[in-house]
């Protein structure tokens, strides 16, 4: 199973990304990425990471897809590495177009990449 810890629920992933996740991990379980208060200290973020590690361990995943606020992500991925749980990220192609003076940005999934 792949734990999807991001603000992008599995149900909204592209067909390519969904199919690759199921082919590789058989199942995907969403855990919404937490709101990280910009005023939190590092210690407060570390406590949140500890809480999320417990949630992740309870699911016994093959890997964790982590995308979100940088400090939390770094600390969480560091802990996952210590636990020998693979952490991955989605890579995308960024396509920018301008229509009627408005910038439109589209992200097309390319592949999963390991953090470590």
C-alpha cells in the first residue's frame, strides 16, 4: 500500500498517476497533509511529525508519497528513512500558457521519484 500524504487526494490524480500507483503499490490510502502554522517552532513541527509517523506506521505501507510544506516534509522524510520506509514524490511537467492576459499553469504527472 502507498500512503498519500499530500493535499492532492488519490481520487483526483490523473489516470497515468493512479494507474502507476496501483500497479506498483496495489492500493493507495490518503492521509491529508496537515496545515502547518507558519508561527510554529521547529519543536512544534517535530511533534506533529511524530503524530504522523504513528498514523503511517499503523497502516504498514510499502511507501509514503509526501508532498507539502518543506520543513514538515524534510523532518518526516528523515524519520521515514530511519524506519526504512521508502518516501516518494510526484514529478510533473509544468506547462504555462497565457489566455486573455491570464496565466494558466497545468501540471502533468511524469513519474514517482524516491527521496532517498
